[in-house]
C-alpha cells in the first residue's frame, strides 16, 4: 500500500508474553513508525505499558467474558476456555461482538486479523477488505481433527484478500487442516533487532539485574505470570563468573521439550537459566539437573539483556512450531541458537546455516527429541575458542538482520495490497 493508510489490527489476546501477542505489538509499532494510522483491537488491560507506535488500542467487550483460547492460561477479568469447547452459538456471539468492534473503526484500508479462528470469522463479518495471519497454534491445538472448526476456518478464509503464514511448515499445516491454498503468502515473523543486540557481558549483566530490581512484588511466586521473587539476587549469584551458560526461554509445557534439554545437560559441563511459566514447571523443577535456575517469565526488557549472556540458546520443542521467534531473537542478540530440526524451527536452522562457516553449519540444529545429539552439539559449541565463538555469534546476528527484522516484515505484509 502506497502512502499513509488506515489499518485495523485485530488480535483477541494480549500484547506480550507469547508469540502472537509480541507479533501484534511489533506490527503495530512498525506500521505506526512508517506513518500509517493503526488501531489495535485486543484484550490487553494495560496497553500504555507497551510501545505500539502511537496506535490506538481498543478492548472489545466479550459476551459473558468468555475468551476462546488454544492453551489454557490466565487472563485478567476474562474466562478463558478452549476454542473446541465452545458451543457453536457461543462462538458466533464472540464473532458478532468483535465484528461490531471492528466495524466501529471503519472505514479502513485493511482489516488485518490474527489467527484463522477466530480472527478469520471476525474479519469476514466486518464487511471490510481483510487479510488473515495463521499463527499455527489454532491449527495444531484446536482445529486439527475437528471438522466443524476446520470448515469454519475454510469459510472465513475464502473471502480474505491474502492469508499469511510464517513458514513453509505452517503453509502445509494450513492446507492439511483447512484445505486453503489460495492467496497464501509466506512472511516470517520478525525480531526487534534494535533491542535484541549483542552487548558486553558485564554491562548486560548489570542491566539485567537492574531490570529485575524493577519487577513487581510476587510473594511466594504466587502469580505465575510475574517474574520470580528475588531474581536480581538469584541471578547475580548464579551468573557470577564466566562459566558456559545455556538459556531456554518460552512456555514451560511438555511439548516445548525442556525435559530433553535437561537430559542433555546431565552430560554437559554448563549452567542453565530456564525462563518461562506453564503447567509443566513443577515437574521440570523436580527433574532438573544441578546448576539450573528457574526465573519465571521475563519480559523483553529482561531478555534483551539476558540473551547476550548465553553462550547457546536452546529451542528443544518436540511439537511442531509455526516459526521459532525465540531462536531468531537469540540470534539477533548474538547468542547462537541450537534448535530441534523440525517444522518452522528447521527454517530458522536454514537461515543460520546460510551465514555460518561450513564447518559449523551442523551446530544450528539437532535431531528432535534426541538428548544425546543435543548434548554432543552443546559440548562442541561450548568448547569453541573465544574468537571462534564470537565469529559464530556474529554470523547468527547477520542471519537475523538479513531475514527477520520487524521493519522488513511489516513492509512485506502490505506488499500484496499495492495495487
């Protein structure tokens, strides 16, 4: 789209904490910076905490406060329920309420909706020109194997002027689950390469501890959505000295494969920082090897300072991933990412390999679920001489700059409408 345009960006959830939330916040910011008029519809209760490029943020009112989700989580003031557990009339009331909220923001040049369900039906019901971004979570966790939801998604996508996927893997999943293959554009998610950037170790650690001191109180770690208590003191002790350091950040779910990382770490001389929240945390704490520190969830303000301290960032998922945002963010921060080679993560590995020296290309990925292969590659990465590791970190950063910056992603998402 040439010149200044008005975009209604619909997202049914928050503006931080998970991939599609960060995606929405980042798109709003970049489109706003580019001079576009952007309004975001989301369930974020505190939008003022985020940089969304001057976009207006509107919170639609939901019928009975019911929020359709793909993984059960906590949402302030709302009642989350798995999408597949909604009755048909409840789904349609949700669509109607959100479509009314979208129509209140029209006219617009484009309605850009996240998630095939329920974003697709909401955008279609708005009556405006629309595009849909498939994130994968709705396809894998709620729609796959559910004929009614698959038909609903297919119906909504038929009217979309464009459908976006983040990887070839999600393109294939979309076709399998919904049967949709027309007007599909592959545009990977992006990384804030200005925030996620290499930093000197001492400065990064000092800044990380300062951020932790700003964290809200969380007595007894009672709120899983907040960082753990005393993280500043705990991290200061744990990260003292320049020992080999591995980081994982993401949800603490079985499908994320953190248990595979733990099996590998028992064979590797390294310490590990585990960042995130989820229903598998207690089990992971029970099976964690020595020299592992759990922090609870951390925000971008923490992560941009933690990742430069990581000699390796591991993404060990055993379930298909739409892309691999955490790996791209690590690469941008100069922390070589080591990912399970499957689904969208395999495409991250290919991007890294394109920049890595040939002798190190196999160190971008490991066989899915194979703790022995992961351990062997961790040992090789952590044993690299300082100058060789720096060379590899610079190559990872180059891959992020060339392929995954948010500014380029935001431009590419509007390219199909330049006519």
